[in-house]
């Protein structure tokens, strides 16, 4: 459905039906008059309480900023905690791999000794 208007204030609602009763093949359209009589260019506010003074707007902006900063602080704290946990995990993995590497080097030396003694 499409809605259009003209300079006379009439609103045209384009709501095509599958078939018009008059012709059987043309879509039907409805013409509706506006429900309010506001002059053109006048915009209604959402509600009477929606209008705020500059002081209220400033307080609201300050409150939103403080809330945003608080959320950002908490997110940064959580990020630092996760980073520390990740680094601890990496450090423990390095320790395990160093031990494993040392064992493999010892095993390699042992195998080299065995091989060299067999060739002699």
C-alpha cells in the first residue's frame, strides 16, 4: 500500500485489490481526507512531555556520558582480565613445550649415540 498527498490536503491511499469490482481487471484505489487539520509544514511532537528544557537536555547528556564511561571502564577491566588469563595460558604452554623440547633433544642425543656406536 502506498500513501501520497497533494496540495489540497487530500491523502491518496494506493491499495490495489486483485481485481476491481467495476472493470474486473483494474486495481481499485481509495481517496481519504486527512484526519487532522494542521497547516502544511507543522509537525506534531511525539508527546507533550517530550519537550525538555536546555538544562534537562544537558543533564540527560551528562547522565548518558557517565553511563557510557562506566560501561567502557567495565569493558576495559574485563578485557585486561581476559588478556592476563590468555598470557598465563600461553606461558604455561611455553613451559610445557620447553620441557617436551628438552626431552626430545635428549632422546635425539641418545639415538645419535646409539647410531654412532653401531657404525663403529
